[in-house]
C-alpha cells in the first residue's frame, strides 16, 4: 500500500469523484465518502460502502465535521452545476464550500488536502466565467487551500485539469503537465484526473504545488509520478 491513511472523498458520487473512489479501491487505500445522497452512493458503489458514508452538504459545517473526524487526507472533487439555476451557485460550492471544507479539515488535524479545480482559473475573461464567475470562485477556493495548507506540517496539491471527458479508464495516455496556468485548452479523462489525485497522496513532489494538465497522445502509462517530478524540478 502506497498510502496508509484514510482518505475522505468529498463529492464522491460525481463523475470524477466516482473515479477517485475506484482508484483508491484499486490501490487498497482506506476511504470514506462525503455525499449528499446515500442512495446515490449505494447505487454507485454497492451495499459494501454503507459503513463508509457520511451524508451531508458542503454548506453545513456540522455535517462536514462529522465527515472529516476520522480522516487523514481529503480529496475534494466537489463542483457546482453551473447549467442548473436550481442548484447553489459557484460562490456557494466552488468558493465557500471548498473554503469551509479546508478550514474544518485543518481544524480536525487533517494533514493533506488535494483539490480538483480547473484549467484557466486565473483568466477572468474566460467564457466559463459567464456562468456565475465559476472560474474566479474556484480560484478563491484554491487560494484558501494554499493559505491554510501551506503551513509547516501540512501539505496541499491543487489540480487544474482541462475539459473533462469520459473515454475509458486511466493510464492509457501521456499527459501534458505544467504549472502557472499556461496551458490554454485541452481535454482529460476523468479517470486520469482521479489517478493524478490519488497518486498525489504519496508522491513527495506533488506536495505544495499547483498543477495543470491535459491529455496527450495514446500510450500506456505505469503511473503519472514522473510528471509531478518533472514540474517540481523546474520550480
């Protein structure tokens, strides 16, 4: 086992979150799920997951506290649905929700926080910001994670994937990996985003950096560790 702690997956029933859980299971890493719907979690993962579920909303501090109390690390894959006006806006989920989860996680002694964000968050004129300033909200959430988890004895990894697609399992493509929000556009399989997030648990070079990445050419990969290492060496 490459990571020996318990990982809380926030947003575990989302399409990316489900892949995070699958990759944690693949590596035999203990995990717990923070979800809005227990029914949806059981449908996605089966009845064996029932003892690993905390049901709650990212807007509720008490429900967050119940979820984080026995975790050692968090992988946050939450995100607002900007196309549905009936759901909470990006300010409530991608900014305030991430901030609240990071703050309560640190208060409870969780040492590692991995956040799935988005490409282009530093570009306020990006077309996606027409939808509730979603990229700006994600950036503000990122900034709070960096502030909280950049202190000694804690660590963060912020991941900025390109456009999310569903075209099969992980480790089937090379990645184009960087930092500084310099990759303009591109797509990435959700399964590969999940793989990158899970590997960040144990790769030292992933700690306390922000990465952006998109899919490259088709080629089977043993892992994505070398991409973390290459970017870290360039800093």
